[in-house]
C-alpha cells in the first residue's frame, strides 16, 4: 500500500492541553505530521488519513528529546480553537485596561 506523509507547523499563543495527555504544553510552534494511505481501485487518486501526530519537545530532564503524540484531527482543531479564543480574550482585556488618550 502506498503511503505519504505531510508536515506542517501550528502555533499556539498560550499554554494548552490535549485530550488524553496529562499536563499543559507551553505556547510555541509545533510540528504536525499527517500520514495517509492511497485508496486502491478508484479511477482517481485519493488518500485516507491514517494517523496524525504532534511533535512535542522535551523539557527539564527530557530536554533534547522529542515525542510524537498521536492526536485526532478534531482534538487538534479544538485545541487551536481554544487557543485562538484565549488570545482574543487577552487582547480585549489589554485594550480595556489601556489608558485612554487625551484628545484635546
């Protein structure tokens, strides 16, 4: 069976957590690896996703190591959606707390 892998990068602006894994991960850039297999017997080329991984860099005693965490596409989208919502709330809070400019 023919397989292909695609890499992309996602950016989290805030610490986040993933379903099925304990603890929070720090904000930053994370590599996403998607594996797909070619569907056989079709009159056109089509692939089916078989796995999605998030590459997590080790911290503390595990610095220098990386871990591929299996995640679902929906869990990744949910984490990014929560991160975007948190960032928007933070930006609105900062705007509300900033001093008003004197327009004289």
